[in-house]
């Protein structure tokens, strides 16, 4: 690199403090390689090491991170993290999930590009960015066993959470010069939760007429993206679907060893490789540092050092064009790479200032973080109570729904009357099919008479009657109307 190749901020800017964790397994080797490249490119950062991962877990800290490390993160607000090993056995909390939730890292951004023919891929043209909502959905970890046979996991989707990630996705598309955002949900089944995510996406899409917006049901969407990823641009997903689809798409580029990932919040951000600590190859000097390098370049763009990111990315692309790849990668002619971790990093450093000949040049743009609060608050709707679902654990009389139904019906009042009993969402009383398999978990739906509303006291009267009848209620769910609109789904047969 000549002096004129070095981006200007290096000489003018105070080093930006960042927290760095070397992690476990191959973590230290790929972090050293990555930081060596950043240093050679004269990136003005001041890394501060924090201890996280296996050693910390095994010392008895169930979160995998010492309180002192949290202090460093709070101060630096930017975290470059190598993969860690989660020890086997129970009791250890996922460090990633804790970090995302504690620091409010609501957006997970994973660019997945193919570098064909320098890295073999069946999808040469693909360049997809997956944006995954990172905090909500089933990842609240709110799970219960309710009966001997039944377990549940709560799926929580909020309007502020969905609005914020939709805004992030469109803003990302605009800043990155992307043309289309595709949202995938399963709102044909989950009309209320996935339906809200979709609604927020569509509301935001209407504010960005310059960006195409389309919707797909997650099952067909996943099939299409696995088959023809080159036809997608930016893809927005709720947490669980995003977890799965982002790994599928990263694998389609040719290897999980070359994709980085950013976890972005209003005040904090964390950058990492998408792969794990690869204990099977730790200490062998053969790990590919590219995914962590990619994560670090997303970090540079985030903190306003995109010129440095472009300098390094161009050198990295050129390195691969020159046939220098690590052993996890195969090129289009079937030749497996043989560069070790250090040799690969040295090759990138030697090419700082060079540009790729065939692959598109790097185009990182500064991504000074914006805060995406929820849109101006709409007036809170008027909430009324239309009834209650009372869930019972019942395993008597051969689980005959008619027996349970007659018993429960008699416990209704003129304020709350039994409408239907369903088992796993299928109506079994007053009508149903004898073929329907019934578990020990019954949902009894009580509704206020047409046009009337119920009160908490009305519910307590029914619950007391149920208890006095010797029935075991294990959960209640209020059936609320918002500005008169039903806020619950109808069961099959209702
Ligand atoms: P892994 O990603 O570590 O490894 C999967 C396979 O890919 C292995 O064969 C490995 O050798 C290979 N591989 C991964 N990264 C590579 C690289 N940079 N260069 C060359 N080959 C590479 O997944 P795993 O084996 O399921 O998990 C190992 C450990 O990592 C587990 O303890 C898991 O909990 C942890 N993990 C951590 C993170 C994280 O910290 N973000 C993510 C996933 C898994």
C-alpha cells in the first residue's frame, strides 16, 4: 500500500474504541488475522479486549460474560466478536441471545454474496442481504409445560418491534442502492402475529415508492430462495424464520466460512462471523478468517470508516481472484484452497491498494446509525373484554369431549357462556369428529352475550366455579376487542 492509498480518516481521527473478544476454538486465530489486516490498513480503531466464552462459562458465570466485559461494551458501544464455544450440558445461557437482547440489537444483517468462479457456487449471480428481526418471536424463551402431554412456547410480535425492523430494512435498501425488499411470513396461518409483521412491512413499503416491495409465504419463499437466490435482493424476516433462512442462504454462497453478520441496535452494535468456533480444526492454522473479516468491514462502515472497509475488501477480493483461498473453499475448477490462516491474511495485506479485476469493486457506504423508534404513536385503541379462553388439564372419562363439554357448560353464567371447546385448535364440543385425537389439554372458550362486554369479575366467577367443580385450570387468556375489532383467532370449527 502506498501512502496515497491510505484513507484520510486514519491521520485525522482519534482512534475509535471498540470491544474485541477473541472467543474460543479458531476464534483467537481468525481474530488475530483480522486485526492484523485492520492494523496494516491503518484503520483508526483502539481495540479493547474483553473475556467471554467457554472459560468464563466454566468459571461459573452462566451468561458467558463477566460483568467487567459488560462495562467495556457499554463504554465502546461497538463489539467485534469471534465465535465462542458453548459448553455442553444445561444451565448455560446463549451469549449471543443475551447480548442481542440486553443491548437491544434488534436487526441482524447478513450479506450473502457468491464469489464465483473464485469460490465455487451453484448460484454465481447471488447477492442477497438477509435482515432478521433479532429480539422477538419465539426467542423470548417463554416456555411452559402445562399438562403431562402439552408444552407451549410463546411467540411475541409487537408493533414497535415490527415497525422498527421494517424501517431498518427499507433504510438499508435505500442506503445500499438496493432495488427490492421481500418480506416472508406465515400470515395465512398466524394471522394476528405474522399478520402484524406483514402489516408493518406494508405500511413502511408505502413510504418508499422508490423501492419495490413484495410478500411471500415463508414456505414457498424459502423454496424459491434456495432454488434461485439470484432473483432476491433484500429479504426481511421475523426472528425464527430468519434464523433458518439466513443459514440456508449463507451456505448457498459456497461456504459458511465467508459470511459476516452485523447485529445492530440504536445504541450498540455487534459484528461477527456467522460460523461457530470450529473446534475440529482449532490450532491447526487452517481456519478461514474471511467471515470475521467481513464482519469487521460491516463494523467499519457502521462507525463511519467505509473508505477503510473498501480498501480492505478490494484487497480481499483480489486475493481470492489470485487463487489464494483457504482449505474450506473450492474454486469453480474444483481446486481446493491450501492457504493457511496467516498466509491468507498476509496475502490480503500485500494487496492493500489493489482492486479486483473481475469481481465488482467494494462499495461500502458509511452507515451512521439512525435510531428507528416506532412511528408517531397512534392513539391507543379502546380495549374491551369479549370473553376468556380457559385452558384445562383434563384426563378423565376416556377424554370424551361431550362429557367435559356438558360439565363445563353448566359452569357458565349469563355473563359468560361456553361457546366451544377445542383440542390443539380443533373444535371438539359442542360438535366435532370422533376421529379427532384429543390430548389432555383443552381450551374452553367463554364469550359475553352478543354486543355485551365482560369484566374481570365475570371471569373470576367462572374460574371459581371451575375450581369448585374439581377441574384443573392451568391458564387463562383474555379475549379482547380493540376499537371493537376482535383480537383473537377463531378455532377450527368455530
Ligand atoms: P461451526 O460453524 O463451528 O463448524 C461447522 C463446520 O464448519 C466444521 O466442520 C468447521 O470446521 C467448519 N468451519 C466453520 N468455520 C470455519 C472457518 N472459518 N474455516 C474453516 N472451516 C470452518 O459449527 P459447530 O461445529 O456446530 O459448532 C461449534 C461450536 O461453535 C459450538 O460450541 C457452538 O455452540 C458454537 N457456535 C458459536 C457461534 C457464535 O459464537 N456466534 C455460532 C455457531 C456455533
